[in-house]
C-alpha cells in the first residue's frame, strides 16, 4: 500500500492511550484538497465528535490555497468524516458508554488519491502516565547508547 502522510498528530500519542483506530474519508472542497496535497495541514488541536449519527472533525487547520482566491473556505471549519453506519454506531458506544475520545492520529493521501484520516478511539492519560512514558523512553535510549558503546 502506497500512501503519502500529509499530517501527523504526535501530541495525541503523548496525551492518550490509543484503544482502536479507524480509517475515515473526509469531505473537502476543491481548494482544500489542493492544500492537503501540498501538506499544509495541522492536526494539533483537533478532535472528532458524533452529532446526529455523523462524525464531525473539529479544529483541523487546512491553510488556504494560494491560487484559491474567492473559493477558499474557513481554514478551521468543521469537516464531516465518512465512516460506515456500523462503525459510527460502535463509536457512539465508545464515546457515550465508556467516555472515550475520538482523536485524529494522521492524515494521508491513499494510493487512489483520496484524502483519509486515521481516527483513534482514545482514553486520556493522567500526568503520572505521561511521566512514566517519558522515563521509559529515556531508559530505552540509555540502554541503546550503552549497547552501541560496547559493540
């Protein structure tokens, strides 16, 4: 599978435990997809919410296309994600019953030229979980350096 990753949400893996991931299509206008192909996308503060059995992505910033002039739309407008009905029903169960959050992990263009969003069902980390992860990463890094010195 050949795909071009356009945007990554590194903060999501730091702030959340990822339970499950879904691939979702996204509705974009003509000038938005041109900006996406140029890689002018930010997922930093974005999240998804379910409203009337539709998944809506909030806070994703797609910079306006330079040659777009009057066709450009609001860079942070809410955008609809495209998922199957049964997937949406499953997500409704996760968010309402278990209190989990929907967070986009990355956006990419797939081999057929379609823009896709990898959506994660996530549980928020507490501060001590984040500190534990950082300590583990540091320990692994030190171990790798020690292994390199001795070989």
